[in-house]
């Protein structure tokens, strides 16, 4: 089983490398319909092999990244909040990264609270275009 998985993994890597063989750092490669179809075929094979990973695990990983990332990629103090021992004190990551993480938490909680208030009051149904068409 492990050998089969390793061989399939090697075949996927070789297929991907073959598709990207024309790509170099100095010269961008145009995405042709043939290359796109080949990548789509690889993607469909991965989805077929493990649909739980595609439909459940990957969306949960994306949600975790959105909710637990500091979103500081475009600032001079970019970096990872955890582990705390790895923070760069010269660029004041110990202040900025927790602040950005806290803002993400506040915005998430405000969004959840707003959704809950809308759901409880049912005001969004009366104010929506759906009600204008049906009522």
C-alpha cells in the first residue's frame, strides 16, 4: 500500500514537472488550454482519490488560515505570531502581530454577532428583495 502510494506520488510529481518543463524564472510561460487541461486532470484524479480531503479538510484548513492568521503580509513587521519565542523584537512584532490577531478576532466576533442579530430579528427577510417579490 505504501509503495503504491509512493509510486503514485512520484508519478504525480513527474507529471507536474513535465507540465512545468517549459517554465523558467526568466521567461514566463503562457497557460495554454492543453496545460490547463492536464492540470485539471491531475486535480480530478486527486479529488477522486480522496474526496473527503478536498471537500472537508482543505476548506477547514483555509478557514483556519483566514481566522488565525495575523494578515500582516504587506507590512514591515510581517511574520508568524506563534511560537512567541521566534518574534523579532527589532521590528516590534511582539506588539503588532498580537494586535493584528486581536483585530481579526474582533472582526470575526462582530460578524458572528451581526449574523445572530439578523437571524433573531428576521429583519433581513422583510428588507430583502425576496420579500418584495413574494409579499
